[in-house]
C-alpha cells in the first residue's frame, strides 16, 4: 500500500528519537541534575522527536506519492525526499543552535506547520490507491 512507507518511516524515526533522547538524558541524571534532566527531556521531546518524525515522514511521503511509478522515477523521487528531509533537519538545527529565544520559538512553530501539512498529505495518500486503480 502507498501509506506503508510513511508509517514505516515514522516508526523508525520514533525509535531513533527515543534512543537519541535517552542518550542525551543519561548525562544530567548521572550527575544528579534532576531539573536539568527534566528540562532537557521536555525540550528534546518538543523539538527533536517531532523533527525526526517529520523528516522521516517527508521521505515517506515522497516514496508514497510515487508508489505506482517506474523504478527510475521512484529512485529520483526518493533521492528528492531524502534531500528534503535533510534540508528540514539542517534548517531546524541552524535556527535552534542560534541562542535567540524568538528564533527557537519560530522554528518550533514552523515545525508544527510542517506537522499539519504532513497530516493533510497523509490523508491524501490514503485515497491514492483508489485514484491510481
């Protein structure tokens, strides 16, 4: 089904984000910095988990929308999806590394706009099979 790549990519992203977040949280808790660990965990959940989920969903969307195309088209669209996911990740990192409070807030807002777009495209993919047949 065309929806499968999106679901699989999101599942992998959530697993990766969980492992990455755990690795980030080990250090504050080992040093008995409970408040720092809680704050880090909250910020990582809001930012990094959603970022990885959306980056992977974008790649999955590129694969899904070309599910019924030729192998060569699938290959190039998959490369395009990979580059798009990388670009989203780079832009997010660039603006989050900037220490400006407004920059981080606007970046998170933009990320949630991407979430809405991905959800709308997810619904469109559900109907893709019916349209293509």
